[in-house]
C-alpha cells in the first residue's frame, strides 16, 4: 500500500507541475516565478526512493504474488 501511495502521489505531483509549467508558458522556465524549481523538485520525487517502474513492479508482485514474475513467453 505504501508503494501505491508513493507512486500515485509522485506522478500526480509531476502532472500538476507540468500543467503549471504549461500555464505559465515561457515565464514558467524563468527563475523569477519559481515554477521551474517546482518542476525540478517534482521530477526528483519520482526517483527518490525507487523509480516509478520499480514501484510498479513491486505493486504488481504484491497484488499477484503467485503469478508475478512467472515468464509468460512462448515456452510457458
């Protein structure tokens, strides 16, 4: 559950800041407005403890413990 909350929060923070950056346009990248700092911080949230991809793997493994990690290729 902790990985789910962390992944959801970090991706939503990034989407909100991305919309703020688009809303401010060219001013969003200027140091005067502070939006660029929020963008840098939001991108770090996604990689703080583990990347979002690793968190997704952990969530899937927790949800489907008996089949997660089983190879589902042509040999299966």
